[in-house]
C-alpha cells in the first residue's frame, strides 16, 4: 500500500511557509506524494456533495502550488485530487505539466483529473456543463498526443480542439507521456478510467458494493480496450486514524494508494498527526 497526503488550502490556509513546512515534513516522514485540490472560482450558493461551499474558500491553483512545493522537496511526488480538466485548454496544460515534471526532475506523476460539479464554474469558463465529459475525454487524448509528438508536429481534429503540426516541448522526464488518473464517484468516471486512465481515484459517499462495481467496470473496460487491467492503480481517501485492519480491508478491495487528510486544528498538530501515522505504519522516513 502507498500512502500520500492531501493539503487542503480551505482548511490549512494559504500561508506559503505552512505549505512548505507541511510538504517537507511529509517527505521526511516517508509519504509518497502530496495532493492539492482545485477550484478555479466559486460563487454564492455553489454546492455539491456534502453541501454548500462558502465562496471565500481559498483554493490555490494546484499546479502553481505544486511547483512551489517541488522547489522545497526532493522526493515527494506531486498530485492533483482533482484537476478540473474541462476548464483548461490542453495545449497550455501540456506545457505546464511537462514544465513542472522537468523542474521537479520527474515528480509530476500523480495528475488526477475530474469534471467538476459546479454549473456556475463551467459557465464562467465558457464550457457547456452537459458536454464537459466529452471535452475531458478529448483533452486527455490531446495531452498524450502533444507529449508523444516529435519535431514534425502533430495534428488534431476534434469536437472541441483543432490544430495542425503542433510541437510541444519540453517533454516529460524519461517518459513519452505523463500518467493521467481519473477522479470521480460515478460509473461514467469509472468507464473513463478504464478506457483512458492510468488509475482511478474514487471519491464520493458510496457503499463498498458500488465502489467494487465501479473498479471492476474500469478493469473490464481496460481489458476490452487492449490495456492491462492489472496496471490500473486504485486510489482512495482515508482517515489519518486508519487502523491496520481498515487498511487491510481496503487492500482486499484492490486499493493501491490511500490519500489521508490531517484533521487537527493547528499546523503543529497536523504535523504530529503525520508523524504518528508514519510511525504506526512504518513509512520509510519514520
């Protein structure tokens, strides 16, 4: 099992020193990766899942923040949970992600993308909320096309994006393309993971039966499309209070990575939670 952590700026704040201290401590403890969440803009009345989101919640741009984290760390992998893919142009995004990967010496490896659930956010970005799934699918294809293309350039004709003989450099470190994980809590997200993803990051408030059904669907579609279902990573959220028994249960459901959320009120207490978790499960740096 791999263990990563989430830095939620709405809960942890936007103090850059606190973010760096959190990332450095996580790296010392032996956590695999640090994840950041994403919202481009909120508005009064925005709500989904657990309820209404206060419009003043301070979400960092996750890619800018991960670049900042990369400069202060040496081993920690960089992840998004999730990056709202339909609201970003893939030609620009391919450049940004490859740049972070090069500057971090190959650590931009846990990109997780999702669709977003706020119609007002989609409208603000000029995106049809109902078509955002198709837009995300095409964006994934465009990202991989640009990363794998050579000096002769690549061309694309699609529903949303259109270009001729385009070259995108720099390339990701040592790879033709970066891994792209799919985040979500619906069977549509699981299908996207099976057809296009390198992993599935399952969210939402679902029964274990439904989670099993979604991951099996992802694996089935991966196999049917000629991809290796065993290579599909399975990431889930977890509590900082997880026990050995609970982690064993998650492993039995196929989970390969757990992203934990420190819940303490103060920065020092959160670091203590990370230390205690790392010691409890024998992480490499503990």
